[in-house]
C-alpha cells in the first residue's frame, strides 16, 4: 500500500533542543516537500528536494535543515534557531513528470515549550 | 509571482444546501490549479485539479470547480453538502519549481 508516512504524530520538546521529523514515501516519487501550517495561514514551504542529494530553500527556511540521502526519505530538523517552532508540519511528494499534484503525509504536530 | 486568495475564511452552511468556496489566483506562467481538503489533524487530500482542457472539473465527494481565466478564479462548488463535508479547504496554484502555493484556507462548517 503506497503512501507517505510521518512520525511521530505528536512531538513535544523543550526550547533550545533540536528535533528531527521523519518523512518516508514508497511512491517512487522524485520530489519531496516540507510545509509548515499555522492556524489561518495556510501552508508555507520550508524546503524541497527534486532529486537525491539536492535540496532548495523555500519561503521560510530559516531555523530548519534537511537532508536527502535516499529517494524515499526527506527528514526535517527543527533547530534551536527557529524562533517559533510550534506548528503542524506536513511532508509531501510528487512525480517530476506528468501529473503535478502532490501527495501529503498525515503530518506531525510539534509543540515546543 | 504566483499567489492564491481564498476570499472567505469561514463558510457556515446547513446540511443539503449548496455551497461555493471562492478562490482567485495570480500567475504569470501556465496555470495549474488544485483544491485540497483537510480534516482535523490530518494531511491534505486532493479533491480535484485543473491542468488544461475543459474548464469544469469534477472531483471526489461530489465536488466540482470551474476555471475562469478572465476572472482568474477557480471556485469550488457542491450542490448539496453533508455533515461529513465539514473540513478546511485549500486552493493552490503550481509554482515555478513544482511546489504548490496555497491560499489561507476556508473552513466549511455544515450544520444539521
């Protein structure tokens, strides 16, 4: 059964700690994306990757880092430099040919206190 | 630069009534438009998409949308809503890097 998995569903951290959010897909998609969702703000692009070992900053990359060592995996690290990290984080993927729609994972809700 | 404006942040409606969720876009490149639905604490699910061809697009769960180039709109409609349609709906346009640029969302609340 193909899809995107994100773990954990809920994550709690203390201020000042780095935290890594997992995103795995078995759809054989080349491109992967990380979005941040805040109430009333829609989704904003953090980072994206169109191929293994390459990624680009999105609109709100400050305080975040990513890696793309495998096609299936695109983990996001929320660093202590991110000033307001509490949010709902969504990972997505798509093929790079033909259809343009993105498929989303179930999301991770991060709470930093 | 591309952008999306969803004109209503909240839309309350009674069950079995029709509904229209409004979306306007701005794009300087070829236009590809999408509507997604999000249920509480879940990811986004694609409702429908417009890539080319017929301007009336039918999607899942009885939803449809009409692409209007002259008015730069892509409004979502359903002739009769159900309680289960209560969710947040996002309109999006494809960006130049294959990413999606989202509107801020419209919360549809269906009341019995």
